[in-house]
C-alpha cells in the first residue's frame, strides 16, 4: 500500500506541475498526437506504407512488418494518455518512451523504455513445454530496451510487472496514462496506478509506436509536456536530423 501512495503522490505532483507555466508565456496543455486523422506528428521508421492507417478517428496498425514509427520531436518530462485495443488473440505491441528511434537490425525495434501492451491470451499462446509461464498476466510491464537501464518498482527479472491485472481483452479498449518525470515512469491502467520504474539511464528521446505481428488500434493519444529537468547529454537520445 505504501508503494501505491508514492505512485499517487508522484502523479499528483506531476499534474500540479503541469498546471504551472513551462515558460513565462505559455501554460502546459495536452496536445493531440493523432489530430485530424493524419500522421503529421509521426515519422515511419522501418514499417511499410500501409502498416498504419486511419479509420475515422482510430489509428489502425496492421502489425506487419515488425517495426516502429516515431514522434517528430523528442520528449523529456510529460504525461501521456493513450487508448488501445488489440484485435487478435495474444497480440503484442507497446509504446517506447525516451527512445533514440534507431532500430536494432535484428529485432527491428529501438532502445528506450517500453510500456508493454499485450493481449490477455498471450500467456496461453506462449507456453513452454506445455506449461503456462509462472505469471498470470504480462500487460503493463515496464522495462529498458537496447541498453537502457531502469530500476523496477515491482521486479520480475529486469522488468517491472503491474501489481494488479486491470487489462481488458481483445475487442475492448484499454487506457494507459503514463507519467514520466526525470527518469521515473508511473503507469496507470484503466484508471489506477499499478506499475513504475525509476533511474532510467536515458530520460529524453522520441516516442515510438510498435508494430509487432498483430493488429492493434490506437485512439485519443494526447501528451502534456511538463517542465524540463536536469538531463545530461549522455542521458538523452541523439537528435535525428
């Protein structure tokens, strides 16, 4: 219970900071990253032209090929709201934050901290020797990728596992609220904070949406930038020209 109190307190402090001024002239506010049913806020990194498309106000990812598209700008401290829905059993996807957006040629995925989005049947479809892995669910995991190091709130190896299963299955919308401040991330799943990491070795970079083999839908993706922190050059991903 103490951990949940810390999570909630951090989220409240972050939102209070968001209501202050990021500079002398403009207040913080949410920006719609999928506004106008176009991808002007995004750059296709290594997926196909038809991997991503809109249907009304929903961004649909086919899942093929494996890869990502990245945000046009980098983010450091922020609150991210995103709604997502898997369409296939065991679907796999996620959002990378603080990423360099430079995919590994083998995995086709970049570095950063991954905010995992897995459909609930994933554990049943990925049994080892006929046995379900010794975890009841794996959605909402947070972990460093591609050399990025983190300290998990709820360790499962090097990953941090949600302390409560709040995910809905395929065909149903899920809501993630991600509070990212100075190398710390707290994740709310469907209205409750259940996971987090801290001391990320990289704490400024691009957002990347992941295509990983299964159709997934995204909507209502909004970001609010918070005041900047003290970030050394080696804690930020290189800018892409």
